[in-house]
C-alpha cells in the first residue's frame, strides 16, 4: 500500500457481475484517483448502474475485488462502505425535515449531536439553501430536493460519492444549472465523485475523466478532450459526438507516418493519429474517423487530404450549415461548416481535411 495521499479512492479489480446468462459487468478493472470527477458514460444497458451499485454494495459482485480508500469492501454491506449514493429520484424521507434528512447518515453513525448540527449547517450553506432546514422535502422544488439529497450524501464525509443519473428527472435548464453547481461542489469539497449518465454532453462538460462503457466493459478511460479527439474505437467516436467513419487500408507504417489508401488515393497521416489500442499492421483494413467540423470545402491547402463527392442534403442552422454528402466511393460524410463554398449545380463537391484531424481506428472494432 502506498502513502495515504496516493491511495486511490476506488478500485475495482477484475469485477464480473452476472445476472443469469447476462454479464452486466464483464471484467472491469478501474482505478479512481482521489479527488477526481469520473463519469461512467454509455448507452442504456451497458452496465453503468450495475457497476456503481456494486461499488456501493447494493449489487454483490459475482467475482473480483472492490477497494474503497485502500480497503477491501467486496464482502461488506452498503452501510459499512465509506461511500454514499445519490439517486435520480432523491430518495429523501418525506416526513422528516430537511435538517434531519441531511443529518440522517451522521445520526446512523452515532455522531455527537453538536457535531451533526454543525455539519448540517455547513451542508445547507454548501448547497446554498440556508433557509429551508425546517421544511419537509414536499415543500421543495425538484432542484432543491436534489441539492438536499446531495447534502445528505456528503454530510457523513464519505470517501466517495456515487451519483446515478442524479439530474435525470430535471428539465434541461435546471439540469444545466445543477451540472455547474455539482461540479463546483465537487471542486470545493475535493471529494471523489463517480457519476453515471447516458448524456454525452453532461459527461464531457462535468468530468475530469470519462469511462465510456459498452456491453459491460470500459472501452476507453480518458479526459473528455482526449476521448473526443483520440477515440480508441468507432463506438466511442460515435458516442461522444458525430463521427464520419471512412473505410481504408493501411499500406505502410513507420515510426512517423502511416500511408493509407482511401478510394484509390494515397494519404499520408501522422502515425501518432493511430488512436486505437490495437496497433494495425501494413495491409490491414482500417477505419478513419473525422469529425464533421474538421471537414472543409473548396480549395485544399498543401498537404490536405482530399475526397470528392456529391451533396445529398443540407440543413441551414443559422451560423452553420450541415451537409450530408456521399463520396465517389459511396461513403457517407457529414460536414459542418459555415455557409459559403456551395456545391456546383449538379451537387459535385470537393472536400478536404488536415491529416492530424483524422483518427486511425483498427478495423476489428465494429461501429
Ligand atoms: P440504464 O442507463 O438504462 O440504467 P445501465 O447502463 O445502467 O442502463 P444496467 O442497469 O447496469 O445498465 O444493466 C446492465 C445489464 O444488466 C442490462 O442488460 C440489464 O438488463 C441487466 N440487469 C441489471 N439489473 C438486473 C437485475 N436485477 N436482474 C437481471 N438483469 C439485470
């Protein structure tokens, strides 16, 4: 075990959780460093909630180990684990005052009463609701209730807070407001947050790190910026934004450059743009990923990668225009650009992009 400050808040080691023949968690080893805002992001059914519930102890694992604050809690019941969960539906006690709701976890830990009162006051300040302590949850708005739920989870000072789509029940405006508030509370308390959402914008805007999940596995764990710019798989590329996927072949590869054949053209792309964890070899079929906003129209500058095609449809979005195109080779390309550089009357169009905007994905990874 390392020094106290380097002990990860949470570690899962080879965790498997089966429900009958379904592997909801399929061998997940995840280390969450202390003080981090980590988001588990993925489509419905990918296992995010199950992973969170396993860490909390509500869903006993089939095999593997769960560590919290450097301690093995795999076989401990939820109330003995130094984590607290926040749910979408608040789960506040309806006939208890806000103060008692917030102090409840501390009461359960048999903390001295003056200490509990002090913590409740601090929590009410933290959630910027100092005046609602004597109300019952039914006398609060949805956003206020979720703030109280957060305060209740934080009051006993857990190692980590586990948040399962806590903003899912709120309307968009409130949701965005609480995203900022949640992030700022995480920063000011320095607590480790593990947050579950299926909303990529929410994940990207709030998190220090995002773990993109699919079929019970973590496909990629990285910063939001890296996940967007350097997706490890076509699935990740498409889940965190719009992604054009172009079938191609790797002709040659050296330390600096990849020579790639696309629709009969030879492209040179920096080898550093191989973002997949599985290194492809010369001759392999690969997939190139390019974001719609990185595709440009018109005269290509020196060194740009170029394709020709036809415009299938276009949508004006005020300051931007969205075009659906098809290349001569039949690949669909989405382009997001500023108005201007219109196609010819027959819809023929030349487009190009910078070699360093492309991500090279190995073909073995399906979209
Ligand atoms: P959502 O966003 O819809 O909540 P999720 O990513 O959180 O999805 P989980 O709820 O963790 O996904 O479910 C993962 C898989 O495990 C799914 O196939 C689900 O049907 C299955 N599963 C979850 N809980 C149970 C259970 N109690 N019994 C049987 N199968 C379950």
